[in-house]
C-alpha cells in the first residue's frame, strides 16, 4: 500500500480539536504540553474549551492547527505504525508535514507559524483585503477574470487551486468584489471567506520578506519522508530549497489539485488526513472519485481504516495489562486496617470501579486511555493507603507493575520515585 499523509491548513479549526487525542494518546498529550511550554500560554485551553473567535485569530489558529496535526501524526504512528510514501500539507499544513518528516523541529515550527500568523495578520488591514471561494466555473476562466478586473494598485489573483470545482481568489477587497460580480454572470457560485488577510497574494510580500529574515538562521534537517511543496506541487529535492519555497508560498497560489494528481500518478492508493476536520480527505474525493481517503479525526473513517489494514486488536496490550495487574496487586496486598467504613471507601469501591472498567474495555475490544490507566494507578494508591502499606513497599510494588507491563513511560514521576526507593 502506498499512503500519503495530508495535513490541513487554516479554516479547519474548531473548538474541541485535539481533546480526544490528548485524552487517549500519550504522544499527543506530550505534543500539546510541549506546545504550551514553547508558546508560553495554555494552547490546550484555547483548543479544547476556548471560543471560536479567539481560536480563529490567525496568530492563534496557525500554532493550534500545527499542534493538533503533529499530535494526530504521532498518535496515528503509535497506534498503527507504517511508513508514508509522501506527505503534503495545505498552506499552513506544509509546516506540519515538514515537522513530521523530521526536517524541522516542532519547537521551531511553532515559533515560525506563530510569527507567520502575526505577520500575515498585520500585513494588510482587514478592510483592505479579502478572499472568496469560487465554484461552478473553470479555473482558467477565473484566472482571466482576475486579470481583467485588476489594476496596478487594486488587484486580485488565484490563491488556491483546491479541487476541480473550487478555486479561491485573494487580493484587494474592491478587486475581489469586482471579480465576484463578473464571475456570477458566468454562473459561478461565490462564497466570501471569513479571513483576517488576503493570503497567498502579492499583498503578503511585506510579511513574506519579514518571515524570510526570521527563518534565515533556523536549521532544516534531511527529510525522512518526501514532502510536496505547495508552490511546485512536487517533492522537495532536498532540505536546501525548503525555506525559499515557504517564503514564496505566502504570495503564490497553493497548487493542491496538481499536488494530489502528482500523488495519484505515483500510485498512492490511501490518503490519510492527520489534523482537525475532514477538508482535505473530502477534497481528494472531489479531485479523483476513485481515490480512497480517510480522516483520522472522523470515527467512521477510522473504522474503515481499521478494516482495510485488518486491525482487530489493540497494538499495546500492556496498557490493559496494567489495569489487570493493579487489580491483582490490590487483592494480594495484606490489610492492616480493620475500619470497615475506611475499607469500603478506600478499597472495595475503587476496586469495583476498575474491575468494571476492565470488563467494558475487554467487551469493546479497545485500548485503555492514559486517563483510564491512571485511574488504575490511583485505585492501587488508594488500596495501599487504606491498608496501611509501608511507603517503601508501595514504591516497590509500583515499580514491579510498571516494569512488568512496559508502561514506565506513561508515569515518569511514579517510575522515578519507585526507582529511588529500589536503590535506597
């Protein structure tokens, strides 16, 4: 199977994105935590519980989507494994692809896209620029109309070739409106986009120049997987061309149709969207109805993907084993507390909750989340404390459970304390 990983761009954001990944995947949780540390504010709160207006501000949207996409990639790889033949990202998504290909560090990418968002937002006053999605008219007709209505000081051009039936135009608002009116007379459907700036147009030249200066000293490492450039719609020949192309991308159209056709011509037979929403997986189907695409953010698509690869059981049985070992240790731990009320609240009730949880997980053939694993640890702590188990013995038991189940990485603080106890 030849698979291509696709990473979405601005416009895919929604409140709550990434929350399920954060709850269920250790790798995704670490990704969000790292983003918060690098950015200096609580990105998790903004993505999971914030308001859409704040999340949709370009300077916030870009690091938020980048983080959600990288978290999705890491979670997907942990869960299913496999190697992509290609990666491609739509506009901002190209940065996600570059991070996941290993050429750009996640921390550097966060700083770049946060700065990129600020520069794009500041480049043009919101009243001066605009973007509109056009459908029902061929892209070459749209190009002609843009040329016809443009003037030296008021122009519009194509910014995104998204699908066979969707092309986006961008530029000075007056020129955008003039192009809309002319295209409507030719039967076009027009949808003005709610954006803070006319992206991928020459109005972004000042922002592009500043971004180039900002990125000039940042390191780009060799690519682990081929990544397509939005500008050329071809894989980067080496990391040396990446910065130049990213700068051009701010003022040049996103050649998404051409990119997808290249991948199809290379024999890609599975397109997997990693990030919030289903925009790119839907576009693949519009570009080529015979291609098969999946969104990791969509439960139905996830089910179809599992069927395709024959995935029927969790790849990490040690996670469930952690819960069953916690139950076994809880039963085997001697009791030194004969207060019936304490025993019921601190031993019986917590044990019953985890026992019931294990039954539900086994019945649904799924993998425990990190939070459910921690609930097992918390249950065992409660049992130890209620039964008056000495602290040294508690730590030795935890070390035994985590070692036997291979789950040390999920609970580093417990692993550290238990190692200290073993050595002391």
